[in-house]
C-alpha cells in the first residue's frame, strides 16, 4: 500500500518539475497563432510524458539500489 503512495508522490513531483522546466520554452514562437487550446493541451501532454519518463527512471534507480 505504501508503494502506491510513494509512486504517486514521485510522479506528482516529476510532473511539477516538468511543468517548471517546460515553462522555459517559448511556445509562442513555435506554434501558429490562434491555436491556444491546442498549445495548452500539447503543453500538458508533454509535461505528463516527461513526468512519466523521469518518474519511471527514478523508480528504476531506487529499485536497483535497494534490492
């Protein structure tokens, strides 16, 4: 049961960090004008993808060093 909460906390922290990291990218230069909704969806999908990858990596490292 604690494993679930630890994984959830790791993914949540990684999601917040990826939101913070993606805020450094100026999407207005990349995306066409008038596509605000699509840009926001892309922004959150990229953040979720980065959070999943980095969270999985961290959990693999934790599993590797503690087993």
